[in-house]
C-alpha cells in the first residue's frame, strides 16, 4: 500500500502563479464503474498510455476572494465544471491545512467533455499546480491518488508512457490509500494511436452518470469486470515483450466489451455512432488485409486506433478517406504531468 501521507513544504501563496502541464491518456484496459463515488474508487484496475498530443496547461494563483474562480480557454467557466473544481480544491486545501481561494486559468487543447480525456489532463495539471501552490510535498504516486479524486482517469496522466491505476482494496481510508496509479515499463512497445475525431461537442451523458447507470442496471457489468482482470494480466506480459498485436487485440476486446455493458444498461448508454461504426468497419478491413490495426473507444463516438509506429501514417490516411472525421491525429507515448518551472 502506498503511503500517501502528505508533508507540507514551501507554498506559493505570495500571489505568484504556479503553472503545470499534463497530457491526456487513453486506456487500453478501461476504467468503468466506481465502488465508491465520493472517493472515486473503481471496481477494476485500468491501464493506459499517456499521449504526446492535446496538452492542458493550468495556472493557479491565490485570488484574495471568497471562492475559487475558473477560467477555461479564456472564458469564465460555469455550472458543474466550476463546482467540480471547487470541490476538488476544497479537498486539496483540507490536506494542506490552507484556506486561500484560487483563480484557476486553464487552457485545454483537447475538446472538453467529448470522450477525449480532457478531464484526465485537466485534473492532472490542476493537481500538480495546486499541490505546489499550497505547499503539499507529494511524490507522483501520491499526486496520482489525489488527482483520482478530481477525475479517475487523471490519476494515470501523472506518468509518462504507460501506467496502471490500481483499484485498491476496501473502502473508506483503506480504499483511498490503496487506489493510485504507477508507471509501468513499456520501452519495448513501439505503439502509436491514431485518434479519429468524429465529434468535438460535449457528450450527452457525462461519464459519471453513464458509469452509475451501467453498474446499477447492466446485467453484463460483472462479467466485464472479471474479464478485464484477465485482460490486464495478459496485456502486461504483452507490453513487456513489445507485442503490439496482442496489446491491440486485448484493448479492442476490452473496449468493445465495456461498450456492450453500456448497451445492456437500462436505458442503454450508447456512445457508438454511425461514424464510429464506419471507422470500426475500416479497422476490421485493414486487419483482414494484413495491417495491424485495433480500435478502442471511450465515453464518446471518437475512435482511437492502436498500431505500430510504422503503420500509423498510412492508417491515418485510410481513415481520412472515409470522410467521416473532423480530424485525424497520430499520437505516441507522451510525458507525465509536470510543473512548468521543472522544464527550465
Ligand atoms: O475519469 P473519467 O470520469 O473521465 O472516466 C473516463 C473513463 C473512460 O475514459 C471511458 C475510460 C478510461 O479508463 O479512461
């Protein structure tokens, strides 16, 4: 069990801003469903690749006011976006024993809420910046456990390359301490993700609501959790030996499996659209013609195609020819969340 006991160090509460940058991650073994919604404790372990595209950059500074203010892409954020960030900052303040409210100025280059992991990069960057500002001295694993409370998938964006988020054991404090992410070695795996963006609007059903409905009503959910544990075990071995095809096959099965659990929820949660199906068909055809291409999808209609580095550009070109995408990008393993002054 990781000891997430926090020590405090120098704060940045003199008014100067603290900046951090983080990248989204895409799960190869999905996280779907919480056993504790408040603590964000998942039912199963998940495994992801941090991307080298779509960074989120976040600056925080004390505002001297009576509540936190949030500026998202140069405009004041409202509603649930702000409420969620305030709840998260309340938690960070409680940990640090501080009371000062902040202005959070965040710039997302990934479309927000479209199933492209904007909450992962967003909460990872915010965690790193706010922890420094309030003087919390946490290592990356402890930061991942804290980021988890903002958005589960954010825990994995703390690390470069590949990481596993452990579901942990038990509930309450035991669960909170045992559910964190850590980096795994993927040096042998030369994997790329072709990100096929078909929709940039925010999703109709937020992932939090969709997860709850799936857990509560889908008769397939338990079976997926069980098969996911086996998937993770087999995938770890495939990652260590650099076996892109096995990683891709397992990732595709795991993702389609989780979407099947959603389709069986009542009422159904359906993120797969016509455009997604067109791309899934193309991926299957590419594979029949001997190209190693495997699909994964998250809480939205966008499709990410897992392949070798060497095949990524030709797969991206084939997807573009379908005429159903807004953009097609090639991503490779990217860096973990970091303070901006770490770069100097
Ligand atoms: O952390 P959230 O609430 O954004 O959950 C996202 C879950 C998926 O992206 C669908 C899967 C995953 O493991 O990232």
